[in-house]
C-alpha cells in the first residue's frame, strides 16, 4: 500500500503481476492496491494479487465452485457417497453419560445441551461426574440412580426420591409458558401425588419427560448427568404408553409426544422429533379431537368396510374438554411449523367433505375452562377455513388466548410456504394462483394488525413477552415465505420481505430475546431466513453501484450490515445450547 506509481521498478519479478494483467497479457507495474494498467483501463475492481498476501476473490470463488460441484456429485451418485444418517444396531448398548453441546458450553438454564457432537455422523457423548444433588435420599436410592446415570437403560421415574421429584416438577411448571403444555396443572399435580401404580397417576412417559425438562431448566448443572437416563426412559415408555391404558390417558400420551418432540428438536435429533410430532397429530385425529363441538352431522359410511374408530368417553367437565381442545391445537401448531422447517407434508389436513375438516373451536386459556363459561350448546364448523376466509367464529374469548394466536400464525406460515413452493413459471391457472396469493397476503397483514404492538411489551410479564414475540416472529416469517420467490423480480415483494425482516429485528430488541432462557418454535430457521433477506438486499444494493442512473441511499449498506451482525450475534448466543440455531 505504501508503494507509488512513480517508484515502481521497470523490471517486475516473476509472479508479482496482478491476475488481470496476466489474463490480458499486459505488462504490469505491480503497484498496489491497483496497478497502472488496470487503473488506466478503469478496471480497478479486477486488480488482484496472489503472491502470499491472502487468497484472491477469484480463488475463493473457485473453491466455492469446487465444493458445490462435489455436493452435486454426491447428490447425483448417492450409492457412492457416505450416508448422512448412520443407523446403529439396536441390540447394542450405547454408553452415554453427561452430554455436551457442540462447543461444550453450558446452557443459559444451567444444564448441558445434549446436542450430538460433530464427530463422524453418530452421536457421541462425553462422560463426566456430578455430585448427587439430593441429600435426603437413602443409600439404596442414591446407588440406584448413580448406576442408572451412566447407561441408556434409564430408570423408572416412580423410583425418584419424593423431594427430588417435587423439586424437578416445580422447576418444570415454572417454565411451562415456554413449552407446549396444555394439561390442567393443578389436576396433574393431584394425580402425581397418588401412590405409584394408582389408576389415576400420570403415565410414566409423561413423568420422565417432565423431569427431563426440569433438569434442562434447572439453575444448576449437578443434575445434568441424569438427563440421558430420563430421556432413555421417556423414549422407552412412550413406545408402549397406550398398551393397557384407559382411553382418557390418550390425552396424556399426546402431551408426552409434543414435549418429547420439542426436546429432541432442541438437541438436534430432528428425525426422531418429527416422529413424535407425527404421533401426536395422528392420535389427535384418530380420537376425533378435530371434531369437538362440531356442528356437522356424523358422517354415515357408504362402503362395506366399517372403519375402526377410537372413541373417547365424554369429558367429565369443561376442564377436561378444554384439555382435549388445547391438545388438538397444540399438536396442530407443532405439526404446521415443523413441517415447514423440515420440508415435509403436514399430518393434519383440513379438507371439507373428507372427514378431516377442522371443526374444533379455537383454544382458550385454562382459566376460562375453570370458570365454566363455555356455552353448553355452542357448536362450531370449519374453524380453520373460516379463519382463512376472514370470518369470525362465535368463540368470544379466543382473541385473548396465546395458543389461539400461535395456531393462527402457524397456519398462515405453513399455508404461505405451501403456496409459494407451488409456483411455476407456467401454471394451468395463473389467475387463480394470483387471486389466492393476494388473498393470503391480505389475511397475513390483517392478522399482524391484531397482535400486541411493540409498545405494549413493557407492560407484559416475561412469559407473555416470549409468547407474543414467538407469534410475531412466525407471522412475519409467513410474509417472508410468501414473497421470497418473487423478491428478485418485483420491488413490492422485495420490500415486503425486507420490512418483515426488520420487524423481526425490532421485535427482538423490544422483547430482549437475549434474556430468554429457551427459544423454541423453530426460531433458528426463521432467523436464518431473515439473515438471507438482509444478505440479498446487500448484494442488490452493491450491484446498483455500477448503474449511475440509480441514486445511492447514504448509509443504507451500513444499516443492513449492522442489522445482520446484530441478528447473528443473537444466534451465536443460543447456538451452544440449540442445535437448530447452531
């Protein structure tokens, strides 16, 4: 950089010429950062050197092309490539102790993440020893728990010392606002107090996953070594949770599935997580939880084959009915969001006339069910279809339900993604596609207008802020998904995507997301989409510099880069404990 054009030697050493002069067979004077011939030709951007002072842009592009070509070859020749998913022998015992995250950092909640280590393509766990966190348990209990902590086989949650079970349960319920929990808390605690083996006691799989989340949210890491044991027991119990259980336990099985799926997503076991999401959604449909208080008459079967139906007994009261309503919509929300993230079809359909139309009313807060305010004769029909059509139902309290808002945002998110990926340059009915596109875009904007504004976040409780942020984030992501395919062609779609991206950033600042102990609902994928919107805008902005007819916006690129750095810093804060964010 300190050299000048006047001081350049006429005899340039071999290999010191810039790449552009070499390609053009020009005599280079070696001046940096731009040599004389490139400067005179107005090609300063093409003047690059590769004499050990770093890789040139051309070299980096060539390396990128090489990686992409290798990936294309891998996809075109799957038989000659190493598999991405390694299967293991289920008969072998895997030794598994305290799991560590990708970076080995401790989670904000104090517990270690059990995300897989990037060693090969199997799951590896680092063993470590922690002191026993409970002192009141007798020697037999401590010995049994310590022995179980180092093996996958786990242990029966009913064997936990009562004080430990109570403490983990308390920790769990202090954080249920961040998890897909829909059961009545007081009734669950009453059933938990029943003796082991009692008819009304919660199923073992649900207890194991409850204690597992209690460890995850604990403010100390002394329990982290027992996390794999509870996970192993939950996975074992959920496999036979329906065998020999009364029908009313099906709702508990759905609860266990969605909690277990959330945990598995959190630690990066996405295939297993989707399996449990599918199981929860399938159970909800098989038990006809999508037809609660349906105004539609029962369908008559016109074929010679009668379907095998699973009939739940009538709910004892509105609380039990509310648990079933909320169970369905919780499974619906998880099904919709993770179908988009994982790129798979949804399990729950909403098709009129096929027996799958959703008639169940929108979910309410548990306090409303406790007060018995549901009209005894209330009947609903086409709940989701009416929402997309902008028709309000007769459910007067739904606007105040956090779960209702979450389900509506998730429905828009999935519908926007499905419509966007169905676009083709040549469609049989382009006018019909455009009509549906405009209608859905308007519906998303109408829904966003009903959400709590940023200014109100200061008056909300911490759990309410996190719930409100999640709904906002999913709704804005629906806009990005819908317009992404057209952002490169139309200014309107590009502006929509950019505005939605900045809205998510401003929401994160107002909600102070860096203080969240846990962030679910696939925020990692949505934040990554925001990063891509910002990156594309930076690329578009830089491409306009070469066109003098387009006026430059002072400070715009710096604003975009600052926003990108801000969001990536937030992602980095969650990455050590969230596999998806990583």
